[in-house]
């Protein structure tokens, strides 16, 4: 699919898999927000203050997975261990040049530990809205087969469009052979 005149529109459908194979019964997923760790810098040569982002370092990242009911998958995500999730979506694009509506593939891989669980509520003829929040330590985004983003907090990896911005940090720390 060419990127010329391609207008991304919406998610057509998505599935969530745990450990690569278990299809989860999830209603919605709120993906992590990447917010850099910063330090306020001031002094000679700076007219005021600058919040300087620390290379490849990010504040706490969470993902929220909402379930209509308290399924076994919901309960298992509450186990105090690292969980591997594979989110696969079909994303609708409108080709402004040809007028065609096309589907693109998007994949998000997450690893994280449970931070909180909400059992939800009971209300007649309504979903229970049970929710699990995971502290994310690993994130990868793949669009139409191309890896466009990877963040691995525990292994000092931060890649954007193929460039690893923490390679120099790993070298300085003696983590590359």
C-alpha cells in the first residue's frame, strides 16, 4: 500500500493475544503514552529554562485492558508476573488518489506487570467493565510489516524507524560486545 494520498481513518477490528496464542476477550485497550523523563536546565548560555528530555528514558507507561465481564483471561492478567500481549489490528485507510478503502495491518507488542485490577460493577443488563492496568516495560509497534517503534526499558533499547537511540548508552555502559 503506497503512502501517497493515504488517509488513515479508523480501526476496523482488533484481537489481543496473551503469550502469542490465547485469544483474549477484551472490549477495549488504552495503549501506553510515551512521556520523556525531563530535567529542568538553566544557567549560562540559556535564556530561561528548558525541560531537557533524557535520551531514551520515559516515565511510567501503563496499558489498560477493559473486559465486559470477569473472564478467566482477566483473572490470569492479575497474576504478579510479566505478561506478554500481542495486539493485532486492521486499520482502515482511504486512498485519496484512487478512492479505494484499504485495510492495513498494525501490531503492538506489550510486556508488563499488573499494577491494578478493577472487578467492575454489577448492573442489570450492562457490562461489568472489569479492567486491568499493566506497567509496561516493553513496547513494539509494527505497521504493515515494518517495525517503526521499539522501547525496551530493561535492555536499554529505543528504536524509532530503525535508528536505535540508546546504542551509544549501551556501549558506554559496556552492555554491547
